[in-house]
């Protein structure tokens, strides 16, 4: 008898839970946005900061009643897929998104993954926002990829120019991991430096992705005594070790990179040795962050225990997707409408102080609007935090 | 040249430490522990948590890494490897299990410690600079000395202690050791715990230099396998030799070949393939296993 009562109670509880879930889901229709990127292995930090940024914003939207597009208010659901930085897995991930009827995907995080998913995305009507720099992804006949950040060939020259003018930099050395992304970033960085008249004293030193001790790797570069050491495409995991080794080997010059970094990781890995390190960031420095950005950081921290400064650049993609859909609700299922809207789209940038705008750019670099207009914020690390060095715009 | 030698000694000592635990487990149980790198990473994170986060003295934090990994290793052996070894005649069962454990540990590391690179405060400040001929931060010198001392202690333990003798007997001939009264199950567990503890120790030592992140496990395992293949699988002295050889090859390659791009590891892999084609048992391994 007792057992029967227990079973009955359990069944009722299960039914109630199921009913509750259905009711909760039934409140608003769900708009699924995909994420395909690397969330495991050495580069996990890049993809996880992406995924968590999207999940934080989605939870925030859902908690405050949903997101209104046209006459309908949607709950946002993030569908994630770990491509393990493998192009084959990235294709599988994009196919999964297509099967789920998703038309807007953030990622992949690296060049080869972004190139691999292009046919799947274009065949299935998916707009995707890679964090990869090859121009072929964004120039015609490519149509569906939108660069989700500032490319190194846009930020590099701006940083070099600044350093030439403000710090008298004349010689530069490049070091990169032996991988497609960092190597292509190094090559375009070298070309930009030469075009600006900098003397490139070393550009062929590379290191294995899994290198943990950079002293032997950096020793040949240190003999050249460059004014500037560029860590091309450096991952947040490697940056502190490279900085620390360079400083311990007596390097006195400036160290910079065109990738986003995390202040906490630099503090733990290199401490004061990282002071003066220049990197590309987003809009979270006190000088730039709007109240909404501050709240985003706060919510992210509460949700995941710790904020990742890389999310300063990753916060934008989902906002761009939703704002563009709001501008043209037909684009929810029709990416052609989305592409048309991109040409005239403009909305206030909620994450920055002042009158910054969300809009699509890229006419100069790609001949069509296939890049989100995130501010080119160049930061310098000082005593455990980033300070804004300068802000520029990209087109 | 002096700098290359110094880098070689430093890299060789840390690599030898990494390979020791792996080869010990292989010698005792004929298990290729693909999760060795993940154990190294956990060791690093334990030291990071106690030393870097909670402010516990470094030596105590290191001890915590050793104890945590020894317990983890013992549990993995007792509840996972021992039943599989007893229940399966196929050697690949343990390999698949080891690979599964590696994935599991990776997922747990991500859940518990997060995706970020972690680092701890330097244990000693300052850089040794001999007229710019040899530049080596003091903390690297200390870690190198500690690694060499740990290797010596491990060899002495294996050579002169009762447990070490039992483990060596087990490695030489499992059946004969059993017939001589060695409790095979117990010493297998102790051996696995010791191997895992060594991974934890080197992870704890190196977190002060290289930091730690969840992606380090796989590459560390691959390097450890390379060292074991060079020295001879299951031979302690072979693992040490393999580690030192790999350390020196890397230091020389990075210094001499840097102008040609990243071809050091390409050449190391080619050399390893040629070497194994000529001597498949490695430097000190026996051709019969």
C-alpha cells in the first residue's frame, strides 16, 4: 500500500514537473541561436567565453520577459556544439544547426573551421559569425559569414602606428604558434609593419601549440633586441608565459598582440612582468563600459563564477543577430532578408558609453558589409587591469 | 652553447619526471595510461588551488598534489583498471578505458577548475645571468634541482625499499612475484598510485613555471609516450634517458633551427620513426617485452 502511494506521488510529481516545463516553454515561442566553436582542449577559452557570453545574455533576456521581434516575444535558446577546433567537427556542428532549423550561428573560432562550414551554411540558409580572419570568407561570392570582431590586419597597423609615434618603435620581431590562424596573422602583421616602414628583425620563429616553456623558443629573438615583440594570434593560455619568458630573458621593449586577453590570466601568469602589454579588447574598461555592459559582466560572473575579459569582444554577436532580426522580423527564417537589412541597419550600441552604433561594416576590407562594427579598443595591461590606450573605428 | 646546455638540462629533468610515472604504470600493469597527462594537469591545479588561491606554503601544496593524485590513482586502479584487467583478455580494453578516463578527467577539470590558464606567484624572484651566456630564472633552477632530487629519491625508493623491490619484482615477472608471496593486487594499486603521484608532483612543480590549463593533458601524454618509446617501455632508467634526450633535442633544435621555422618537432618525430624502425624496443627495453 505504502509503495503504491509512493508510486502515485512520484507519478503526480513527474506530471506536474512536465506540465510546469511545458507551461514555461509555452509562455513565449523559442528562438534558437546556434554556437559552433571550440569549448575543449587548449583553445577552449576562446569558445567558452563565446558560449557563456551568449548564455548569459539569453538568460538575462528570458528572465526579463523575452525579446520582442515584430509582434512576437521570444525566449532565446542557445544551442551549442563543441567542434574541438577540428574542421570536420565544425561541419558536423553546422549540419546539426541546419537539422534543428537554426538560421543564425555564432562561430567557429578559427580559420579552418570557419572555411570548412561555409558550404553547409550557404546551402542551408545559415548566417554565421566566425572569429576568423581570412578575407575570402567575407568577400563575394561568399555571402553568409560575418566577421564577429576586428581582424588583425585592421588592428595591427593601428597599434604599430601608435607605437611608432608614441614610443619611437623602429624594429619589430614576430613570434607565432605553428598553426594556421597565428601564422596567417603573423604574415599579415609582417606585411603591415613593412608597409609602415618598420624594420622586421625576426619573423620566422614559431612554437608548437602545446609548448609550455618559452625560454628556449624566445632566446634567438632576444639576440635581435627588437623595440617591439608581436605575439601573433597568441592564445590567452600562452600569452603570460611568453611575456614572462621574454622579460626574464631581459627584453625591455614593448610586447603586443592583436588578440583579446584576460587580465586575471595575465596577472596570475606573469604578474607585474605583464605591465605595458598591449592587446585588443572590448568595451569593459571603466572609461568605456555602459551600465548595460557592467550589468552583463555582473550577470556573467554570477552565472559562471568568474568573468572572462575575452567576452568583451564576444558579447556583441548575439546582440547583432537579435537587433537585426528586430529591424526586419521576416529575417527570422529568411537570411536573404537579413542580408538586405544589414546594408541599412543601425542601432545604438548598448555596451558602450556615448553614441556608438551597432552597424555592419567591411566595405573597405571585403567590398561588402560582412563585419560587425565593434569598436577597435586597444588596451594596455597595468597592475592587474586593462586601461584603454586608444579607441578607433573600422570599416 | 652554454644556454642550450642549460635549457637541455632543465627540459630534460622535467620531461624525465613526466615519463617516470607513465613507464612505472606500464611496467607494472602493461597499461598505456592515456590519462597520465590529465593527472599531471590535476596535480598542477591542486597546487594552484592550495598555493595560489588559499596561500598555503608551496611545499605543503605540493604535498597535497602528491596525496590527491596518489588517492585518485589508487581509486582508478582499484575500481576501474583492476576489474577490466581481470575480466578482459584483450589488451585494448585497458587502452580504451585509459582513453575514456582521460576524457572524463578533462571534463571534470573543465567543470571544477574552468577553462582559463592558471598561474601561481613565483616561488623565487630573480634571474641568474652569467654574462649573457647563460640566462636562467632562479625559480627554474630550483625546479630543475627539485626534479633531479625527486628522480634520485624515486630511484632509491625503488632500489632499496621493500615496496620498491616488490614493485620491481612485479614488473619483471608477475607470476613469479606472486609465487614469491607478493600481493599482486595490492602492489598493483600501490604502483598505479605511485605513478599518478609522480604525475601530480611534476604538475605541482611546473605550475610555478608554465602555469596550467585544461588543454595541457593530451600533449603532455604524447610527449611522455615519446620519451618512453625512446628509452624503452617499462624501463625506469629508459624513461629518464628518454626524457633527457628529448629535452636536449628540443633545446638544440629550438636554438639551431629557429631560422627555418618550427621544424624541431618535425625532425624529432622523423628521428624517432627511424630510430624505432632500427630499434623498436627503445634504448633500454628488451626485445621480448
